[in-house]
């Protein structure tokens, strides 16, 4: 459903992304991992058209995304970014209702279907108790869940998450990952926590220095050799006894 073809991106003479290609099948949970500065967020921003690549194409359902109108793009791709600055303050319910904008004509009112979808989205994100609160007065973790609810209200085919567990305590990290894993849509998430990536993602894209270093299932990708070369850490690779998913125990060698 989504194809990234030979994407490169540079600023002045600095190469940020270099000739990246991959494809994502519908309904998959894809994790993008890599060290800080490897290009994860930049790659996501190009996919949802916040940045324009220097070369290459992003194809969605056999259409170049540059050909899609803004509302059509928003009906297909919903985004929860790392930070969401607000110029004006809104209540939580009003902010989540903005997720319905791609389906509305100019100045059209919210209808019963919109209200039902917004309520369901807030319940899924566990923020229904915050619906009348001011967004600016929320904690970082609460804001993250509100933006997730807004993205869910878009009812898009693809949900893009850029470091979705930032600002969340461990309970809400796993609640969020459980929630998005069970959605019947395609998920693309940039993740710092490699154990979360290993435990939830169907496939991983490993980035290093702006290049796609390796891709495949967590079992194929997360080897001792790759972790040493890309992340400069050593790891004992095991399995979570409760989920049978990979679990990694990291350590660094102490130099005397």
C-alpha cells in the first residue's frame, strides 16, 4: 500500500537521507529504529508530506503523494508527532473533534457520527475523563494521548507515530502500544525503545547515518552484531516468557 522509492533528502550540502527504498503492506506494524540523528523523524515527515524530499517518490495506493489533496492525504494518513505546539488553546474534546476535519466541507457542523467517533476515540485513548479540560493544562503524557485520540478520529488507513511513548509512564506506554497494535490499520512508528519495537512490531527498519541499514522481522534484524555496529551496545538476546517475543538485555563493556 505504501512504497518509498529512492528517497534522499539534504539541507545545503548536508545529506540527511540517502537513497532509501522500502515498501509496507497493508495492516502491518512497522517500527523504525536507529540512533539519534539517523534520520527516523525526517523519513516520517517525508512520508506524511511535512518535508519535501530532494529526490525519490512516496507512492500511496499507486498514487504519488504529491498528487493528493490535503484532505485526501489526511483521510489516508494520521500523524502523532513528537511535539504539537498549539497557537490557541482548546478543550480536549474540541481538539479531538479536529480529527474529523478531512471529512467536512467548509463551515459544516459536527454531526452525530462525528460525535460518536470522537467519543470512541477518546475512550480508546483513555482520555474521556479529560474531555472538558484545557489542552494547555495537561501533562506531557496526557497531551500525547489526546493527540493519539485526534489521530484515531481521522479514521485513516495509516497511523504514523513519532516516538509515541515519550512522556508516558510505563503503564501508559504499554497501554498505547497495545491499543495501536490491535487497530485494523497500518502503523508506522519511530521508536527509541528497542524492546518495545521487538515486542510489538511485525517488521523493523533499521536506520544508520541516513541510510536504511537493514530491514526484516525483529528476529532477523536484532542480532548481537547489528546492535553492536548500529547502537554500540552489547546485548543478551532472549524471549519474554509471557509473550514469546524477543527481549534484549543491554550492557556495555567496562574499560579498566
